[in-house]
C-alpha cells in the first residue's frame, strides 16, 4: 500500500507543469533524436543513439515517478484549514536563532517540494518537525550535527 504524499497547491502545480513539459516537449524531442541517430548505422557503436536512449529512459522514469506522486498526492490547501495560530503544514514561519540573532523564513512543504535555496523545507526535516504545532514566541530546540540550536518563532503566515 502506498502512503499519501502531502503537497501544497503550489507543489502540485509545479509537478503538473513538469509532467506536461516532459510529455509534450522532452519526449518528442528525444524520439526525434533517436530517429536521427538510427540513420547513422550500427546502433551498438552509435554514441548519439546510446545517449538518446539514456535520455529516453530518464524521461520515461521521471514521467512515471511524477504520475505516481500525483496519484498519491494529498493536496493540503492551507487557506481551508483551521490552524488556531499554530504552525501547520504549509505555514510560512519566521524564526530567529537565539544564539546568533540570525533571522530566517521557511515554508513547510512536502518532501518533493522542498528546496532550501527557496526557503522551502520538508515536513520531514528536523526543523519542520520541531516547528509543527508551536505558536508565535515559542522557543524550540533542534538537534543538528553541530549540537542543539534554539530558535524563537517570530511570526506565522498561512499563505
């Protein structure tokens, strides 16, 4: 049995967009590369053909992976959830490191949506797990490889 995968509306839209691109742009492009490469003769020693087949394998694998994720997605629309001023999946949180006074902002998203460069952290990340259920001004402790780090929750947004 496959578990449902929590995702935000933005995450679902991003996956659907990638799926459309793979099916309608990448797949036909790869098929054309294979057709062209076949015209060059012996397929065993044809680098273009081998490269195109690898690209096709990757593309088809990714299409299948996305389709499985979409079919098992549990779309969580934060605007329709009662949150009682607590941090929940999909919340955007501003926190301050108590020791360094460094302020950070993160949105808690599904594993497949996480992207630290864009401040999207997975619900499975230690920081996100420590934040879930907490309120503004709470102090949390997060175990990291460098030790325990304390953060104070400055604000919570439900966008």
